[in-house]
């Protein structure tokens, strides 16, 4: 069945010419199957780092528009090289830079957002049998300036392009063969999910499963783009699997998931630090007094737990920040101590956040209670808890991370048999 | 006195960030002097070769449009880095890619010709105090494709830009401090010329003085752009010379050269090979029979000497081709032997062309006779001669090159005292 596809290949998949040739064979296979194809490529692994190093060496504080001009050339190079490799396999192809399509962005250079991609001209060319090889990570902002989308932006390019050309599917080729119930390095019995909903994937992505950039998942959800995560290291010319099912994970609307599990996966993150303010005056406006200065300093606060004080005068406030911002956050709070009115600031970077994710939780009670009981049975102390409709997160001591993940993975029946 | 300048820096002048910072100081000096500045930059030395190597590795025969997309990114990188370095010195600057200006070219990808550069918008921005940092070597062809101008194309970019923005001067910063009467490695008493006419420079450039690309000199002559060749390795912040004369060579109209010499320089080239066809039937159309097949194979023929045959039936034909094309030329001629009707093909790559160049020759007789006599006195055999209005070229055995150049350099009074 003919389909219109976007195929996206990341930096490790195009690391050198040998890899780029391999990518070309993946593309040829899809073209040979009668599909209309647009490809989105990242820079060759290493190139972006070299370009960033040069920009930093030229000046510590650099104009983000010039930084983008320098860094975007990495994807320009790959797009041209892949077009050459495709042509040498007899596949009609041409490269497209962001400004040529154009992929219009806002002026948030360095982390720009895509505003518009006119798709009709590209659809016509793809339908005419010409593979479009699109430089990922880049677009064009006002005054014809080149803009980049930030780390992992090629995922976003691919999903946005898929929406623009009304693609049947956006295939993300990466160095793993899909999304797993948890990190297979920790739990050997982790299973690949054949399908996962956008909402669950968003939680997985933002909680440390590094398969897809969060923004690309949001975009896929908004535009209903089906995203298929698969490995670029499979033999590109292998015959289709006997059961007709290519190994990988489809990220889609929950309506398309027939066998709904209560819990789909266990995520964890060790990149967070905990800060507790003790004996804070419990009065209106105290939360603003704490989180205002942090926001002003661009520090993202994640889990927030405020205990109700016994006597209504003093309370404890606990929250997490990225480990990279920990020292800065402490300094900001110390400076604002008089305005907030806390007595003691305690903190730790030796903590981890473990999360249970599943859309089935909405309709099943007791999931959280089971979680807390199982962790308690293993002697794991829970420092803080936050929950959402489809997620339970607990903050624990970092040395317990692996034990907690394994315990919960078994508890919810995710272990591979 | 305020001037509008184009400053061009080649690959060795922007080889790394330290060099790029040095270039930024050259630019700052001109801005501080009240000048309006556009800068044209090449790729960092080494970058272009890496990009070419990747393109060749991807496929031996590559689409020149994709090749251009890959290779042009080298100049894009430098333009962004120099803009960053300028800003860090407090100089207002922005980078410009070929497609942003736009520098429109024809569709001769890989060696495209500039068709048009709209200058007014750029003039307004430069006049507003913003230094334009323009990526050299590139432009935009039809269908918004990136095109490159071929080897040394950044010189052409600089001169074309100077014409488009009606610059007072185009300064070419390079690794030598000007144009010399001959190669200083051969003649230690070679002198730097303070001025040279476009016509002479064209001959010098095409005969092996590798300071400037020939096409850029042609363009400068057509548009009357004054080109000043100077060193990028001078101290960029040095005070002006006591005599007010910056070391370098001005390439200009001959009317602007007050002290006209009969001979301005001696050039040589060892990159040519000689081919002689012996006993060719001397009949109409024989030259076409010889040079037609060579032209069809894209082999450039340079010096052509046809002797008049004694009896009007058989003649000898001698000409030169680039050494790189020598074997191919022999094969082409052998294949066409029946059609041409020669009896013996002789050839040699062990030859050199030495040329005496000077606009003063037009009005002075005896220059050629002096040349032949001086070479004869040194026992140097002349294999062939061609002359133009401002040039005498002799073909000699390669081992005599240095002796011939030194002899002629002294003969015409070019030695430094």
C-alpha cells in the first residue's frame, strides 16, 4: 500500500559516509516499495560539537543569529551528502535547506519554534518521484536569518514536516529499536512497546527516556502525526519480517491502542536535585515569594510538595530543580531569604525521581497505593510524591533507583516472559 | 577620508579562530577610521578539502548542485564566526549568505558565474554602520539552489560585490604583501609593484602568479574596481606607515599609473606540456582538424606555433596544453590521426613558459629582440615564441627556467637595488 512517509535519521545514523550510504539504502527500500518519501537528517555526529566549539572560541557571548548560521551548516552538509548517496543508488533526490522550503520559525534563535511550513509544493515534488532530503534542526526567521530549533530539534523538524505534507507516518530511525517499558540497562526483562499513546510518550520523554525530544511528541499529538520509532542499524535491505511487523514502537492516539495496559512504563531521572525550605511562614503569597525569584533566574522547578502546617503558622516546602541549576538555585533562595522568611534550607543532589506511567490509571484505582506498598516492602523511603492523571512520581534516595525501577516493573506485570 | 571598502580574506587568513580574531581586528581598524565596510571570507583552510573529500566519498559522480550545497557551507561557517568575533570587539556586524543578498548566479554549478547582485539594500545597511560579512565563493542559482563559483571564487565574490555596492576599493588580504616583479623565491631581488594595470595583472595571473583568480581581475577591469593586494599577516593595529603608504599593490587602470615601466614583470609556468605534430599536410582546415577534437574534450590549448612549410605541402604544428591534460591530449590526437594526417607526434612535459609582461611594450620597439638576445647569450634554447601587445612568451627547457627568469628580470631593470 502506497504511503507518504517522513524518515528521520539522527547524528549517529549519519556519523560518516558509510553510515550515510546505509541511510540511503533504507530510503531506497521505501521508494522501491512505492512510497513517497521526505527524509530529515541531523548533522553528522561530532560536526555540531565542532561548530559549537568554534562559536564559543570566537566569543563567549555570541549573537544567537550568528551562532545559528554557523551551527545549521552541519545539517546542510548532511543533506547534500545524502542526496548524492541516494542519486548514486539511482534514487531521484534533492536536498532542501530550511530557507528553501521555507520552514518559517519565530525569532527565538537557538531554540526557535516552527511557525509555518507550506507543504503543497513539496507534496507535488515528492509525488513526482523526487525524494526530498530536508536539513533538520533549522528554519528561517525574520530578515531571512537562519534559525535553529535547539537540541534534538531534528525530531521536531521531522514531525512538523510530516504534518505539513500530511504524511501517513513519521519514521524516527535511531540507535535503539523502539520505546521500552523501562531502561533495558537496568531491567533486563524490559519489553519493547509496540504502541504507546502520545500522552504516555510525553511523560516518558520528559522523564528521561531519551528517544524523542519532548517538543516533537507534543507537536505529533497536536497534529495527529503517527510516529514510528525504529532502529537505523537494521539491515536496510532485509526482506519484511514473516509476521509483517517491523520491530519498533508506534506513538499514536490512545484510541488506536487496542490492548490498553494500566501501566505502560517506568521512567526515572537522576538529573534532579531536592531543596527543602523548613519552617516557612505559612501565609498567602509565600509560594510566589519562593518560585518568583527562581523563575526570574530561568530555573525550572518540577515536583512541588507543601505540607499543611499543624498550627497554621509554619510549613515545610520541598521541590526539585535540575541538578545543573542546584547551586544557582540555592544562591537565589539565600539572597531572597528575608523576603520568603524560611529558617533552614536543606538540599540534596543524591536523589532520583521514579515514575509510573500509564493511561489506564485514569480508570483504575489503587495503582498509587500498590506502588507505595511495594516500595515500602523493599525498605525504600519515599521523600516526596506527585501525581497526575496518568503518572505517579516518587522522589527517593538515588542508591535505591535500580531496585525501585525493577520492583515497579515487576509489580505492574511489565516483565518480559 | 571616509571610504566604502570591500575587504577579502582567504582560507589561510581565516584558518582558525585565532586567525579569525586577527581578521576582526583588521576590520575594526577600518571601521574606526570611519570607513563603511563589507567583508568577504573564504572557508577556513582545510574545511573545503574535508567537504570535497566527503562529497567524493559519497559518490564519484555527484550532482553538482548537491556538491555546491555541501561545499558552500564552509564559507557559511566562517561568515558566522567572523561576525561573532567582530561583535565581541564591539563592531556591529552581520553575516550574509549568497542567497540572502542575493548574489544571483547562472546554473553552472561548481563554476557558476555571477549574474547580478542588488547593491542598494546592502549599501544602506553598511552606511548605517553595520559591517556586512559576506560568505564568499557562493551565490544562488535557479530553483533557489546554492551555487559555488569554483576555485578561488571568493576573489570574484569580493570584486563583484565591490562593483555592486560601488566601493571605493576592494582590498584583497592574502599571505603575500602584494604583486612582485617576479617570484621572489627565484629572484631574491624581485620588487613589490606599488601599482599594476588590469591588463598586466591579467597576464601575470593567467601565467602562474597565484595572487588573484583571473576571473576576478577581468571583472575588476570591466567594472573599474580598484583592487589592492596586501598581507593579512601585518599587525592589524599598527599605526599607519610614516610615509602614509601601506605596503601592497594597487591594481588599477593604466591611466592611474604615473611611472610607466616598459616591462612590469616576468612570469613563468611549469604546468604546461608541449605537443608537436610533424609533417602535417598543409591544407585549409588542418588547424580545425587538430584543435576541434581537443576542444571537444575540454582541453585548453595555449601557445600555438605553425611553421610555414618550405614546399607548401607539409608543415609542423606545435602547441601547449596543461600538464594535467597531456596524456589525454595525446590520446585524443592519436584517435584523430587519420583525420588530421600528421606523421609523427612528439611531446614533452619537461618544458616551461617564461613571459615578459608590460604595457610599455606597446610603444617601445626592440623589447622582444632584447629578450631573445639575452637568452641566447646564456645558451638558452627557445622552442617556441608567442607574443601579444603587452606580452612576450617563450617556451624553453624546464631546467633553464630559473636562469631565464633571472636573466630577463635583470635585463629590463627590475632588480631591486
